[in-house]
């Protein structure tokens, strides 16, 4: 454009003015976006324990970079052409005249001078009417950027965090929960718990942990931020603290439950900076293995069958192996031969923690013969090295009936004495068979067969009488008073059942003597039922006897009567429940401190010591952890209003009281004053 | 002439009647004498005057208020009544309570301090609270010591006038007496006391033959430090196993040091041993716990009002209903039961088994003299001792501890109230155990007792007076300064007893069930209980009282009016004659 074009100057000035405003709009837009991002970055960095200077610098830097990039990349948005388009958008009646003028100002040779002059004149007139504030309004971008900047300031200043805390506090008050107390200032720690490798669990990182839960054998790495020096104890044991840059570091293998006491080394440090972190170490449980089938002892007539064994196993972290082990016992008398072996299992992995397994005990292949027995169990282990993770199922027997031994197919193997029940059962079987065929045989044959069964019945009855210790003179009398033997009620009941069985056997003998299977069969069956009841109970009772209570039959009748004398039993001192005792002591101190606690004049060190004592009672118990936490909250409640502190105290007393009264029952009110009157009245009523 | 004759006749008639002097007996009703007075000093006399005025207005001369003559009825006006206010005579007493206030209020009608508990046990405070006009609101009932809230209950009030029985539990952490306050919001409070005792409870376990039931009960007691257990098990005719220091034989004197005696296999007891146990319960105040393991028989049945038992054998062990045990997560379980059939009215059921009709008592306590006899029909409960929260051991520990705590000492001292204000009058009671009284020759000798109050400001004697019950003395003590007083009582025979009295400023007491006591007094004496807002029932009652009938002899001729009549008739007759000129 020729400088002689007098109209170009005002038009260009107006375009420049609008262009500046367009630049400002873009600036405000980028600030609107970048300021909150910078604020968030500042907040995150400070939460990650970065210093405020670094965090602020990073936040501001991010904002500056974003603004710079934005402004550099979109410079085309505030050119003269953009300004002309802006004017056209507000003044559509110009019909692209302003755009044409702007284009001619850049390419003057595209039109003749007089046309150019005329275009510029008209465009200048239109541009003069289009006020920059109307073409590019700034109020909205300015307002948005101001709001955005304010949000960033709120984030950076921590006002948001305080507001959230206030809302949380009000919510907790509304639902009656414990009052939250501010976290001790100047303390930031990160705990990384790495479980044992065999568990396959990943490491867990906790920021400022209230408590640490870990599997036995885990490794703890605790980083305490800041230049301050700390002393750390695990219970009473000091833990080495290493410096690593601006932070302190402790490394600790977790083998037992306890607590970390973290105390500042500076003597002038605030007592409220002391921290107690309970550490609960859960042991890795051994696998649980169960034989689901057959799940009982078996007595088999021969070794032809194959026993299907089904087992299930579970572990808290995962199983490593599972196998079926057996011991084969063969021989008789004193010449027993034992042979051990393993049978592979067909394992179905339901999950790494739950397996199901199957196996077949082919008795013939195992070389079992009449009278042999096999004892089997399922053995498994989890991922722990050594035998720590070894577990064994219940042991079961399979016995092959020996010569002369009666066995029903798959009948549960009875203990020795229960075999007498089988003898009686055999008599019942013989009677049933005889009764079925008695109409088809002669009277003489019937009498002969009955005589044989009667002899067997007498023999069985004699065995039981012998088992009872001698001849039963009066069976009715014996049954009536069978509970007089002081061997325990269950034993007595078993004895009573045996006596009842003997009675039934006697009635069966009477029936047999009368050559009547109909009269003999019912009492014979009743005898079997009584014996099964007796030995079933007795067996149960004997199996639950602890080892130290088992009777040593070899010592029977070996003492001298004259050596029997009175005995004075030593009564062991009663063991007090240490946790109740500790809770009562704590309660006593809390009550004594209560006026000072309400007045907020208690030395924080006293409460810290009480909290540590509470945690030391049982660091793994959630109750004691709760008490310790309550006491620490009380300690840190210096800035809390008195009513709120009273609530904290009440909560603490409540949890302590719960522990103090465990194992006890409430004594019912005693009507001591009226006892004499009630007694006299009762006497009168007699 | 006629008028003159008439007047003369009248005069002559009156004169003749005067000479005859006839008399008549008249029966008339007299006003009923009624006394009215305020029932307590706190009640203003204005209310008394108001009630009197309203009664006089409605009943007129049918009643006469007077305190000079012996009243036929008494009207007590006020909110409370105490025995001292009641007259000795047998007259109906009506009560007039002040009109109920419409303002919201809470009153603690009754609150009792729990009996002393062993250290570490839970003491339960009970109170009855009445609220008026608080419907829809919730009160926080707090038990506190110092500034520490020990326990609390939030109770929503659902009616305009409601009573609520509250139970708050607390474990006294230290041995001795602790003053606590039961507070309802900030509207009402009462000062109470919790006492934890450190003494060990002495229990004798006697087994004439080895008994599983007694053995496991004994083991449960031996495992608890609050019990001092002595045991004797006769394992054979000439052999016995002893634990602790049991007496060589069950005699009255040998049993006196013990609080509770457990007997296993009681059917083996001899008659003399049963007599000693009976005396132990009746006079010593101890508790005899009978733990059979078979059908009850033998001499020990004489200790109980029931000698007839229903035997029950259940297939599946039954969980017995035991108050307080289930809340602790434990259950007493048994499958062989002996259930007493008689004497259950005077009994207390400690454990029962549910049946289709009603619960059947299995473990039962009967009062015997000042003591108790406990019978356990759970014959095989020991078998389930390891199940259900160790219910067997916990049940017997709890019940035997209660029984031992209830066994009176040689000399028992009590004060009411236990927490008093300075200047308040406190009642001191000393009770000698019957074993301390000497019966000889039909006379009972009671040893003399002396009481003193030992406090921070010195020692003061308390005058004790014998009461109607032998061995029981009462006295009154006026508290002076704040502090703790030791009320020490000593008897001539060496028995001593102590009780602590806390004197604290502004000690608050339960208001007492004032309305109940007013109703009780009125009902028991034949009167009525009303409120000042509506005296109609009282008016009807007083109006229906029989008036006294007075027999009066009326001699009309002795009346002055009779003389006046004679003079008038005679004077008229004379005047008429003079006017007519007749002389």
C-alpha cells in the first residue's frame, strides 16, 4: 500500500487494535486452562512430600510453559486477517469489504489505485464504526481466567484440603463416629511391604500408614521424609535408621506382630510428633487337607477291589504339592512287616489355592492279602521352604478280612471290641437264614441247627460277661445300677448298653431253648443294636481321650493296697486374664486423668506412653490397636473443643471397658436385705 | 272474752308443761373432724390452704377441719410422704399431690448402687427414670466418674409421660469404693457408689464319692483367682483327696468360715451332715449347692421343698435358659435332667429348659433361713463344659460368686444414703448374723455393739438402737463436712464391720417414687390419692365418711322462749282484761 493512501493508516490502526485484543483473548484462554493444571501439580507434589518451593516452582513452570507453547503455536489467531474476519463477523453488512481491504493492504497490486482507495475508504468507515470492545469482547475470557486462577490459588494454599477435612469432620460428627484429629504436622512416611516371594503377592506401598498388616516373612521398608532425625523401635527393640538423601530409612523383616514407635531425636521436638504404628503379622497357615472319600476305615472281605480315594486341599497362598502316602502292614502275631509307599494323585487345580485330587488304591496291586492292612493319608505342602508348610490329612485304614473273620462288603471297620457286635450279628444272620428255611426242614434238623446257634449265643454272651469283669448274678440289678461305676457318664452308658445286650442274649437263649426262631430273633437283634450303641459311644469317647489321660492297662493291679493313702492335691494358682488386668489398669488411669483431659492439661507424653503400653499388650489385637489409636487421638486433640475431647475420652473409656469386662459376667443384684423375710416365708409355705 | 280465754289457756298450759318439764332425746349428725397438713416441709402451706378452702366450699358443714380433736381422716398435701409423717392411729389417709407441671421434666425416681462385686467383675447400676413432656426427644443417660463417661444409653421418649428402667454396666478398675454419678442429660442426676472387693470368696467342695459334676465345677472355681477353694473328695472308704484346707468333717462350726458349700454326689451325705448344711444355710446365711449326677435320693432331699422330680433324657443336648449367660456368648447344656416338681413358688430359677407349655426349672434356688439352697438338675452338664463358650464353668463361677457375695459377714454395716450431702441425716444399720446370737434357756442374748464414725475431722460416736428384729440396730448420723467417713461398728463378741460414707457437696439422690408412695399410703390406709387439679374423688370420699351421731336430750320447757311464751300469754290475758275493765 502506498503511504500516500491516506485511508490506510486509520484502517491499519483499527486492525492492529483488534488484533491485540485477539491476542489477549488467547492469553486468557490458555491461563484458564493452565492455572488449574499448575495448581494440581503443585498439590500432588506437596502431597508426595516435595518441598513447597519445588512444588510451587513446578506448578508455575508448567503454567509458563503451557502459555508459551500455546501462544507460539496459535499466533495466526491474532493476525490482521483474523482481525478483519472478526470485524466482518460483527458487521456482516460490509459484505467482505474489510477482508478485501486487509488483503489489498498486503497485496496492493491486485487492484487499481482508485479502486483500492475506494475500498480503503469504505473499509475504514466500517472499521471505525466497529468498536474493538464490541468486535472482541474481553469480559468473558477475563472472568473465566480469573475463576481458574482463583481455583489454582485455592489448591496451592491448601484451603481445599481444609474444607474437605471440615466436611469430613461434620459428616463424622453427624453419624456419631470418632472425631478425626489433625495428622501430626511435619511427618510423612511411606511403608513398602514386600511379601515372601513364594506367595506370589506383589509389594504394597502405604502412605502414612495407621497400621501395617503383613504375612509372616514379609519385608518392611519404611521411609520417613524430611531432614529430621528419628529414633525407631519395634516394640522395645531399637531398629537401625539409615539416612538416604533427605529421608530416613528403616528395613525390617516381619516375623512377629508388634508395633513401630517412631520418635524424633531432637529433645525439643514436640511430643505430639511421636508416632505408634501397629504391625500385625499373620502367619502363613499350613494347608488343610481332607480325604472326602471313602472318609472312613474299611474292612473288606478280599483284596480284589480298588478303593477310590478323593481328597481336597486348600491353602491361603497356594499349594505346591500333594501326594498320597501309605503304609502297608502284613503278617500276624509278632511278625509284622511294614512297607511304605506313595501313590500319585490325579490333581485338578480349581485355583492355585484349592486343589482336588483323586487316586485309586488297587489293593491287589499293592500286594494285599487276607489279614493285611493299609494305612493311608494325603500329604501336601505350600510354597514355604522346609517342612513349615507341610500338612497331613486324617489317616484311614483299609483291612482285608483274615481267615475266619466276618466282614460285610464295605462295612466300616470296627475297633477291636466292636467285633463282638459282629459275632452277635452273625448269630442274627444264622437265625434269619434258619427261619427262612425252617418250614422246609425236619424238626430234628431244626433242633440240631438251633442247638448249634444256641451254643454260639452262649459263647458270645460268656465273652461279654467276661468283658464286664465276671459273672453277672442279677442282670436286672446290674442294669439298674450300672451307673454307679465312677468311670464317667459315657462309659457308664456304654456299660449299661452292654448289660442290656447281655439281657437280650439271655432272652434269645430262652427262645432258642424253646426251638423257636421267632422268639429268639427279636432279642438277638436287640442285642446287636445295644452292642452297636455301646461300642459306638465308647469308641467315640476313647478317640477323644487326650493322650495323657489314656489308661495304661499294663499298670492295672500292680500296686500294693497298703501303699494307698490320702493325698493332698496341689491347687495351681489361678491365672489372671492379663488383658483384662491391663485394661483395668488403663481404665483406672484414664478416670484419674479425666478432669485434666477435659481441661487439656495432660502432658502428651503421658498419653503417648499409655498408648504404647496398650499396644504392647497385644499388638496384633484390633481392640488394643483401637485403644492405642484412641489415646493418640486424645493426645493430638489439643486444638479440639472441650465437648469433642470429652467424646474422644468417652470413646476411649468405652473400648477399654469392653476389654476390662471380657471373660466376666455381670453379678445380678442381690436382695440381701429381704433374704431373711423370704426365707421365713418359704419355711412357712412348707 | 274468747281471746282472753285462749291466752289464759295457753298460759295455764305452759305453766303446767313447765311443772311437768317433759324432755325428748334427739339423734343428730355432727361434722366429721378432718386434719389437713403438708406432707413435707418443702411443700408450701399455700397449697394446703387452697385445698382446705375448696373442700370447705364443696362439703360445707359436713366436715370440720381441726387438729385439736382426734381426726376421723387425714389429708396429706404434698409430693412425697415418709413414714415419719404418718400418724400412729388407724385412720384413712388421703393424699393430694401438687398438680403436674406442664413443663418438660425428667426425674430419677429410683436408683440403687449395685452390691459389691469382686474386682474385675461388672457392676450393674439400675435406675427408674420418669420423663414428662419429652415425647419425640431422646435423653442420654450417662454413668460417669469424674469427667470420664463410663457407660451411656440413649433412650427415645415415645409418650408424654413415660418411665424407663435403665441398666448401665461398669467394671470398677480398683478395689474399694468409687463415687459415680448417673446423669440424665443435664436435667437430673443421682450420686451412687460402686464397690469392688478384693477379698477371696471361700468355697468348700465336698464330694462323699468322686463326682464329675462337682469335680469340673471345682476346677472352674480353682481357675478363678477370686475363689479360695477347699475340697475334700472321698475316693474310697478310707481314702480321701484334699485340696486347700477342707474341714475334716461337715459340722456346723467347721462350715462357718465358708461362704458357699458345693456338694457333689449329695445322695451319699449322712443325716448329720445334712443337718450341718441346713444350719449353714439358715443361720450362717451361706449357700449350699447340690450337684447330683443321678436321680435325687437320700437324706439331702430334706434340704429342699421338693422330693419329687421329673427325669428327662433328651436325644440332643439342650441349651438351658440362663439369665445373663447367653449375652456373654456361653450356654449351659445338658441332656440328662432332673426337674423338681414341687416348691417352685418360693424358688428362683437359675436355669430352665424350654418345653412346649412352659419353661421347666432345672437349676433352682430356694431360700432357707437367711441362706439359700441351690439344686442343679443338669445331671450331665459337665459333659458339655468345653462347648458353647465354656458355659458350664462360667455359669457356676457366676452363680457361686453371687451366692458367696450374698453370704453375710458376722456383722454387716450399711448406710443410707451411701453418698450424702454435708448436714444430711444418714441412717446407719448394723446387722449381726444369727450365728452371733446366743440362744439359751428360751432367751436370745445379743452382744452389745458400738458404732463410731471416723473421718478427717475426728471420731464421733453413733448411738445405735435395737430394732424389732433381733440382732439389728439402727442409728442416725448428721454429716458435717465433706470427706469420706468410715462407719465402724464393733460387737462385744469380737465381730466388727465397716462401711464407707462419702460426703460430697450437692450430692443428689433419687426423688423416690413420690406418686407411688402417695398412692400406696392412700390405698393401704383406705384413703384416696388425688391431685390438686381435681379434688372430686377426695370430696366424694370425705362426703361419704360416716358422721358421728350425737344423742341430745331436749327439754323445751327449760328454754327461755318457753318462759317468754308464758309471760306473753299471761301478760296478754291480763292486758285484755284491764282494757275491758275486768280485774
